[in-house]
């Protein structure tokens, strides 16, 4: 496997969650929106189309599993999935739990106000981390 380095903006705006088979899972550091970001541990990827077939299959399973984590913890009205890359060119996939009560509903979460970082002892962080353990096999 090639060396993997996390884009500085992703490192700055997220909290570590843990490794999956393909990706590094991270939590977007904005408590207003329950949000997991998956970053494949492969260098030079920009879009989903850059993934090898086996890696693409692994990514889809990881999206499903992280959707289940968020569903288990939040019982959201919707799960949104997106791979935008307009600001951060490194391939990363957003898995966002949307609730009708969230401050951006029904619009997009991107650019919706200023982030409210999690407190270090946030019960929500602990719930996400506990649910995540059920979906990791490495």
C-alpha cells in the first residue's frame, strides 16, 4: 500500500474515529450535524471513479455501515451521502445524519452557519464511538 497522508484541512476540521478496511473514519467537528467523513487510505484519489473496483466495493460497504452507525445513534429523518471535493481535493465521502430539527433543514449543511465544535466529553461523541465499534473488523 502507498503512504497515506490526511489533507491538512480534513485533519483540522475533524476528530478521529478509527480505521476501517479501506478508509480512515473521522467525525466532522460540528455538533450541529451528526457527520462522519470517510477518507480512503490511498494516495492520489480525487473522485470515486479513481477507486479500483475492490476499493469501490469496500467504500460502498463503509458508507452503508457508517449510515447504520448514525441511524443507530440519532434515528435521523434522512442520511445524506456526498463526495464534493470542491475545497479539499483529497477523496473523502460525507455521511450526514439529517434531522428535521437541524438548523439547515431541509437545505444543505455545507456553508450553513459557523461550526459548533464538540466538547471533549460530549456524550454524542461517545455514542458515535461506541456504535462505531460494532462496524469495525480490523
